[in-house]
């Protein structure tokens, strides 16, 4: 990957991290003074990458409950409260950087076992 594209992706990731840090939005603020339970993901996991794009939320990779690194790719539609399983990543990974840019999702770095 050329240096310019690497720099742009790093810049986008750092800026999105700063925005999320200084402009938190609590779910309780968006729906009143209470929390709502929504449909859970199809595969429970941690250490995954999460990004919002095109009014959807993408949950990718991570560690499954058995401790294995997975390549799972799921998309949540908040309008209909539904999860859809998408084409998995080529490489299972966890604890990676993730961003969305111009209609594409980029997963950078990884921890796999």
C-alpha cells in the first residue's frame, strides 16, 4: 500500500477516535430516560471491530465465546432492529482498527491465533 493512502487512513482513524472521545452520545439521550433492549448479534464475541456506515452498524471479527478468533461479518439495521450475516473476512482477526470511507470498510492490523 502506498504511503499516501496509509497516511490518509491513519488520519481518518485518529480523527474519528477523537470525535468519538469528545462527542459521546448515550443511548438514553436518543430515546428518553430509559434504555431499550434490541436484537442481539447472531454470534456473541469481544475484541471485534465496529463501524457505522450507510445508516447501518457493522460488527466484524473478534474472539468468539470459545476464545477462537473469527472472521464473522454482521450488519445491524437500527430501523428494522435486524442483524444480517454477510460475507466473512478473508482473515480472522481481533483487536484491529476499523473505519469506513467512501462506501468501503477498512480493517487494519490484527491479532490472530
